[in-house]
C-alpha cells in the first residue's frame, strides 16, 4: 500500500512539474515582450526574497568566485544572477517564435572564426562552454547560418518534459542526443563528417568526470570534449555566452593544444583543466550570467551521485 501511494505521489509531482512548464511555455511565448520580461524580473526577485535552496546554492557558488566581496556586494550579485537566470527561461519560452533575422540580429560574436574555420574546412569542431547566458540562443544562431549543431542533453524527469525540451532544441535546428555511453560514438561520427559539436561542460558529478582545480577548489568536469578531440583530431575550442542589455555575446577562444606527452588520461586531464581555467576567467568577469544553481565543487560533504 505504501509503495503504491509513493508511486502515485511521484506521478502527481511529475505531472504538476510538466504542466507548470508547459503552461509557462505557452503563456510567456504569447505575452507582449515588455510584459514577459517584466514578469521574469519580478519572479526572479520573489525567488531571491524567499531565499530557498537554489538561492543558497547560488550564493555559495558566487562566494567562491568572489571571496573578496562583502555581504551587500554578494547579495546584489545573487539578485542579479537570479534575474539573468529568469531572463534565460523567458528567452527559452519565447525563442520558438523568433525568426532567423531576430536570432541573428541579437547576437554579437568575438573570434567566431575559431569555430567556423575548421567546420568550413570539413574538419569538424568541438565547442565546450559553461552554463552561462543563453546557450540555446547561441546554438540557434549557428543553425540559422547553416551549420549542423549536435549536442547532448541530460535525461530529465518527467519523461514528457524531457521530450518537450528535446523537441524545442530540435525545432531550433539542433540534433540532440540523450546523454549515454553511446552518444560519444555518435558525436565522433558527426565530427568526422565535419559537424559542429557543442557541449555544456562545466559540471559533472558522476564518477567518470575529470578532477579539476576551479577557483582554487576541487571540482569535476566532463571528459567528453577532450576525449572527442583526441579521438577525431577535431579542434576543441571554448566559448562563453553572456547577456548584453538586448543581445547575447559569444566569445570564442582559440583551440586548446593537445599535449605532446603523457597517456591519453593525462592528456585529457590537461585539456579539461585548460577548459576550466578559461571558464573561470570569464565567470569571474561576468558572474551573474553563470547560472549554476547546483553543487559544482566536490569538497566538504560531497557524496557521489549514483
């Protein structure tokens, strides 16, 4: 009886989550723009005031990025971070209604040739980036230019919500693979065919990630970007997406050099540490656009995720 009750309760919670997202997706998409973003900002401020677990985690993460901040400075940063995060969700709900002209008009790029040159030459390219700004808009931008973007999505619960996000990103023009051991082989195939693989790769709490030093503390990041680069010979570049008042900015950095010596494991670790160092430099400068509301460091009372 208890098991059945728990199953029903779990089903009810998943159903509520799904319909909450689906309703917001419909309403925000069809609202006037000024009202939609005003509501997002208002909601962000309400979430900040409630000071729940997400805000506590955002505060602790930002405190490690800026240990020099006093409490008022940190609180202002957390409030700005939540506003940036809700802007991302507002964008997400509205992006399917944007035409290609708007998608392209609202993007500023720096050093995009680090990404486009190898793809244009048929070599393929891997871009690794953190959870910052609006990475979906960045992907939609390159799709609108005619590039075939492939990415990986962590499987969400409930299943209907995962399928909705899958459909959303496919509507943008991206090919989305469910995160699994088999996805690495498919990504390798796409790269060898000259494709563009985009991986959000600043957090991995599984047992397969690579340990890195991140702002002076131990963290773990996915090994996939480096593994793909070593397997296929495709260059690995990094990018950071941040918000401007009415646009997004995508800053690319040159390909990460493959170490000449060491085992495959050592080479991958070196390359992922370089990714982490590049992420950290950008996150320090544009912290409010880093939407990390989950645990990222693995010291203290960290326990492996199963």
